[in-house]
C-alpha cells in the first residue's frame, strides 16, 4: 500500500471512530466487505496505539465558544473515572499544530496540490494553522470556485482534533519533503544542462535551443537567456496615417432652444439611445420641453425618467453626445433648406422614440388593424359592385360566380397578412399583464411580511412571555433527544433563568439541557440544538419561512 493510501485510510479511521455507533455502523455497511475489513483493522490499530479521544475533564463542561452555560440536569454532575497515562517507549508523535506554524519557506503551490484532494473543511483546518502569508499564497493557488468555500469554512472553524491534525501534518510533511528533494534534483539537472549548452558554439547553440523548444518547452524557457542574439534588421520608417478631422458643430447646445420639436425628434432619432439620453440629460429645460411637446404624456414622462437613469458618466461623454446632437440638428436643418430650394416634398420621418407602454401601443395597433380591415372590406365591396354591373350584360350566373371568387380571394389574402400581427400583439399584451401581476403580488407579500415583522418586534419588546412561549415550543419539538443545547441572547439569559428549571421539570423527555448565551442570537429568540439538528425560533428565521411559504 502506498504512503498516500495509508494516510487516507488512517484519516478515515479517525473520522469513523469519532462517530456515534449507529452512524459508524451505517457508514461501514455502505462499503464493500474488503474496504470495511481494512477500515476496522485501522480503527483497531488506533485503539491499540492509544490514539483515542481525550478523557473527560473533571471540571464542569464549558462551551466551545467560551460562552456562559446553565446546567439544568436534575442529577449531580459525576465525571467518569480518569484513565491514568501509561508509560511508553514509543517515539513522540508529530505535533501537527506546531509543525504547521513552523512552515514558512514551503512552496504554496506544492501545498495547494496536496490539499486539492481534500474537502474544504480539511483545507480550512490546515490554513488556520499556517502562517498568514503562506495561507494567503496557498488560498490563491486553489481553484477559483473552491476559494469562497474554504473561506466560509475558516469562518466556522472550531478547535481541531489532535489526531486529525497529526494525520494531515504527517502526510503533508512527506509530500513537502519529496517535492523539495525533487526541486533540488531538477535544479541540479538544469544547472548541468546550462553548463553544457553554454559551452556549445553559438552557431550550433541556436539550432539546439530551437529543437529543444519544440520538444521540451519548459526546459527551453529556463535556457532562453543563452540564445545568441542576432543584430536587429533595420526597418524602414512608415509614416503614420493622419486621422481625418472630426466635423465640429457650428451650433451650441443653447442654440437648440430655437429649434422646433419635430427637427429635434428627427435629430434624436438618428442617434443611438445612450448618446441621445446623455445629450438631453445635460441640455437646457427648453430643449427638452420642445422635444416632449409633441409626445403623449406617458411617452414624455417615460423619456424624462430614462434621462434621470442614465447612470455614471464623464464630462467628456456628455460633451461628445451634445456635439453629436448639434451636428444631427444641423443636418436636419440643412436638409430642410435643400428641400425648400429644390421644391422636393419633405419625406415623412419615422417616430424618434417608441416610449408608450405596451397596453397603449397594443390598443393603437388594434385600432389600426380594424381600420385597415374596414377599408379592405369596403374596397372589396366596391370591386364586387363593379363586377356585378359588368356581369349584367354578360350573364347573371357568370357574374355571381366571378364576384364570389374574387371576393374570397381578396378577403383571404388581406386577412391572412393581418391575422398573425394581431395575434402577436394580443400575446405580448397578455404576457406583459402576467409579468406585472406576478411583480405586484411579490411586492405585496414582501410589504405584508415587513409590516408583520415590525409589529411582532414591538410586541416582543413589550411582552417577554412571547420568548418563553417560543422556547417552550422549541423544547417540545426537541423532547426525547439527548444532549440538548439552548442558545439565547445574553440579555435574555437572566430573565429565563428562573423559568428554565420549571420548564425542564414540567416537560417529559427533557432530562439534561444546557442554556448558552450567544451573541449571534436575536433578543427574544432562541435556537435549540440536538445531535439530529437544530430548531431555530428567532424572529428573522420565522419571518423568512413565512415569506418562502407565501411566495
């Protein structure tokens, strides 16, 4: 078995041995017969070597985070018999914590390569004992998606088990030692190769390094400074092309006050959306008023709202945007003058903005479709009348057949083009309506939950019995479990001290419970922890559950 496999088996034995008997049996049941047999042998070797858990302290138990605890057991505290240390002649085992703190000149990449096979909790355990600068280097060498998980485990890290530290430190020490020896051997080989290449004549050295770069690029990069330098070839001077001068507007942003709204709309429509919004956001109010005078009120209001939501920008961008708007206005004015001189009709311009809401746009489009459909019907009827009059001379039967056929063809062709557009508009209106319904429903739920939280916090401040009720509910749910820990806010510990003993005595199934003052618990709330999980009765947790259920 390789050292890495023995190290992994030893860590697994330490982990399984620390579990409860039922959990350890369940985990061994999932392994194959050979794997379970090997793991049991490793656990037995740990017990024979004396690597078991430390004996129970004779003093009163204390919380891991150093907080105050209240013992509510009805029976006196009676610690078990202490095991006396047995004399041994075995060598002193490796002190994992002290060994980690002595690592200062190790390569962060080699440590990261070793830890990449471990879980985030084990990686955080090692980083917590390394020097800070080395821990930072190892963390940066880990994959990007692994780094936040390791940092999160560092925040929740508790005191490490000496057996786990010793196992990890032993494996890491062997890994670092082998990598250090390999680096030394590689450095010696590279130094020998450098001496050989440096002694090679320059005319042959260039070809040798080129061949080496194709087969061994890493080694060629280390020998790159030995490549003979070639004199640089003279390069003819190339004249840089002179950029064409940008046209400058003759109008200023203040001169646009005298421009009518239609010309402004045409000019703004020729610009991209951000340039137009930047130019209008810094323009005088008269310019914006002239532009919005010809727009519907909803469209004008939405335009002003978008001007206020431009976002962060610079003065250079604003100057460029205003210059572009002035140039566009000059082009529109010049085109108008040219049309008046040549007598050409001014072509209708498309609307500069489509800023109306979807409902108004849909209604207008439906009205347009209906008008066009009416025109089509009227036109078809007029054509039918003309055919009917002509058919009176040629024969009534032939005229009726021709009229019906022409009417069906015209109506079918026109309606076939209008029906998809009408269905598309109706679908968009229905989709927009559904999105708004969902948005306002979510907002209403959030507002209701916030109001409920505010009212409950005020009642909780005025009525301390609410905290006692929450505590009773949590203990009822945890009844029957062993090793119960109740975490409350420090300000509530004294008020619950007299209520705690009566509460524990009145409930069946609660023989031994501890009350712990915890700064992370909200005043008025509590969290009951057992071996099977925790019951969080804090107000914030209950409000979050209510919001999830309503959503």
